[in-house]
C-alpha cells in the first residue's frame, strides 16, 4: 500500500515537472518571438533611416547642407530611438523573468506540499514503539523544509540580480548616448 502511494506521488511529481518544463519552453518561445519581432521592426526602421539619409547625402550641393545633416538633433533622435528599443527589449525580458519566477515559486510550493503529505502518510503508518524515531525524523524533516525557503530566496535573488544587470546594461548604453549629446552641442556652439 505504502509503495503504491509513493509511486503515485512520484508519477504526479514527474507529470508536474513535465508540465512546468513545457510551460517554460512556451515562455521561452514566446519571448524569442517577441524579440525577433522587435528586432525585425528595428531593422526595417534602420533601413528606412539609411535610405532617407542616403537620399539626403546624394542631394547635397554645398558644404552648408552637409553641416545641417550633422546637427546634434540627429544624435538625439538616435538616442531616443535606442532608448525606445531598449525599453521594448527590457519589457520582454522582465515579463519572461516574472513568468519563470512564478513557475519556480509554484514548483517549490508543490514540492514542499508533496513532501509534507508524504511524510504525514508515512509516519501515520509507523509501527508501534517507533514514536521516538518518528519524532526525531519529523524534527529533522521540519529543519530540511527550511531548505525550500532558502531555495526560494536564492531564486528570488538570482532573478533580482538578473534584472539589475539588465538595468545596469541599459543605463550604461543610455549613459553613452547622454555623453554624446553634450559633445555634439559643444561643437554646435563652436
């Protein structure tokens, strides 16, 4: 009887793991599709800008027209475009990250609940005279359950650190654009 319960619980745990893996794979595919769409749109926009710039360059007849094309406003437009692109990518990354965090959190809760249920069932059927052993086992088991909380905290820290890294990378790129703007303005007034 006990072996059958254990087997059933193992089968259920494996089914949950397969479902979670399928869900995470779907999240990864959807995120990849969203990023591909963002990149495709960015490539199209870049092509349009390149064609417009080429047309303008071919139409130049004197040096003053060339200097008009090299105004700081063009750099500011590029910075705005890059910031918008970064925001779109960041949103996709964050949404995927949240979904993965939710799946990990739910998996931890399920595994913990399954273990608690298993231990309760196992200790209910313990033979007479094993109360001291059962008590010691339950105490050790309760201590081991704290590991689930540590895993949850570690996962939360990993996701938070990932988001901080993404934010820092985007801030660094935006900082580079911000540095380029004053330099361009300084050249304008010279």
